[in-house]
């Protein structure tokens, strides 16, 4: 396989990231290579890797491999190899607490680097990925020795990419999808300030980090060249930056703690009609299937607060847990903070999944191209796609067919189920022909039925399905 350069790396002048034969490498320039070598020798980078603060990284030492990489990338002589992560997510797919923890992680890393005379030249959530429910920094080439250590050049970017969206989510009921999808690099301070209005901007919790920076921003645009030069030459003690970073850390944590849950599906376990025996029976059936088929990767669609994602982990799988309800994912992530697991939570609307964004629409890959699951769990989901998403059954079947590489566990919910009826409130009933037989017939056009089981003490049915190709061959 030839080198495949990752589109997003075109923005980094010090090098770029590329795939080669299922491995991920980073080409870096001489200055970056020298700095990272020094930090390796000092023991800082190995310590950060051991702490899982940054992604596992090593210099390419094999002479034959290095010569091959140099031949394919003639402008560079130094190469790193990174640990390959199973799942990539973006901030418009995160919950509020995920963004807050990514921000805290960025601040902690910046403070750690300052002790070695270094700094981060970027402060963006796109440099963070979640591994086993914990934030991990992935952009090693963002580390630099800046001209000045008394100020953080990326502070403005930290405000745009972390602090402002957290403020808007708490005070103005924004969501992260709205904030980031429309502006890959975050929102400008003038735009954010307009969302609060001039009177609300005088509130104490907004004064220091929104109103004052706004005034300074306007003053800076009007200031004379000599005034700006004098400001640039002022060099207070490095302690001032550390004080501000610690203050910001506390503020980000408070913003996360202040977020109030509002989503209806976050309370699903209180409103659903399952008896304990039905829930236990359903889990038993699914656990038996997962243990027998042993998938490495599971995609749990409509995961709610993650009961079945955890069941997948218990069966030895890595799980991508997806729900359109932010607060359900927020609750799942809060649990992962306390009980780390190989679960990657994501806020994604299956009827409008995350698109390709950025450079050539490939800098941030679409959600559908990042899924590689051997088994998809579609539990208590189909009626939501039918009623709320207005998707016909064949379209649901085709989408689930594309999302799994092998197996599908589908829960059929009849129209007289009270959760189905809840969705149908104030709607014309167009689903009179939605029967188990009709569902089975449509899905068996592209799947083979491995097993069918009625969930005890309920009217719902589980269908255990396996993909078949155009020639009718079952996926292995």
C-alpha cells in the first residue's frame, strides 16, 4: 500500500501525518525532530506517554523503513510512528463534559510543558481523542519552544475552541454540533458576545473571560503601532501564565459541573415500560449472541446511557456508543469518568450524521466512513427512525447493512408498545402495516436470520441477523 496523506495535516507547516500499510506515521522537520529528541532524552515525553497524556509515539529507527519513508516523502528525514487509535471522534460529536475534560487536559499539558521551557502552539479539541473514556493528546508536532514563555500564544484559540462553546451551552442553550459544524475553527469573540447581549455580558462569570477580552480586542484594533509594540515587548514573570491557566482550569470544571440535564431520553429508564424480567431476558439473549460470535468492534446505535455498550465490553469488544440525545451521552460519559471502559461515546443523529468537513471535505471524515464494526446493536431504535426520522423500513435496512461488516442485532417494537405510542402522540398513524412479518421480510432481502427470540414479559422481538452479499453468501 502506498502512502496516504491525511488531509487535515496540510495545515501543519512543520510536517504531516500519513497512513502506510495500516500504520500511522508523522513526517516532521528538523527543528521539531530536535526538540522532540531533547524531550525524549529529558524523559518528559516518555512520562507523558506512560501517563496516557499523549498518544504513544516513537521515532522510526529501522533503517530500511526510514529509507522507504524518505523515498516516499523526500522533503523530510525524520519520522514518528504513532499508536493507531480504534475510533476517531470530533468535538461536534461530544457531550459538554467531554469538551470540558479535553480542555482541562489541554491546560494540564500546557502547564507540564512550561516546566521544560516548552508550550503548545495550538489549543484545539481536534488535537484530543478519547481512549477508554479518557482524553489523549495526539498532535505531537504542536509542541514548540516559543519566543516567550510569559504568555501563551494559543490562549485566544483556547477561548474560541473550549471556553466559548462551554459558556454558550450553559447560558444560551447552544449545542456543540451547532457551534462547531458551522465554523471548524470556532467562533470569533464578537459573534459570541452578540449571543449574550450587552447587559448579560456584565455578569461576574462572563466579565473576565468574555467582556474584558472583547474590550481589549477592540482596543487592540484601534491602538497605534507603538502601543501594540510596547505591549508585545512587556515580559512579566512566567508565574502569571501559570496563575491564569490554573484559573481557567477551575472555570472549565465549573462550567462542566453547572450543565443541567434536559434531554427526555436521558430519563429513558424511568419512562420505559420494561419489567426487570424483560430487561434481564433481553440482556441474556444479547450476551449469549455476543459471546458466541465474539466481535472485536461493536457499534451501539441509540445507546442511551450505555447499558448494552457495557455488555459489549464485558464480552471483550471495543464499543462505539452513539445516541442523538446529548444528555444520554453526557450521562454515559460521566459514568466513564468513574469507571473507564473501551467505550467511545458520540452524539450523532443517524438521520443527519456528521458530514465530511474542512479541506476538500476530507479534513474531518464523515461519521459513516469512520465506522468499522463487526456487530451493530439497533435496540429499541427502529421505531424512532420510522416515526421521528421519517425513514422507510428499506432505508433503515440499507443503512444498518452499510454500518456493519457482519452482524446486526435488531429489536422489533410493535406499534401497540407504549414507547411506540408515545412517539405517535399528535401524529397520524401511518404504520398499520408495520408487523414483525413485514419487518422480517424486508431485512431478509439483505441479511440471513441466525436467530429470532421473543423478549420475556414483553411484546418485543430480537432478530439476530448476518449480512449476505449480492450472490447470497453470508459474511464471515
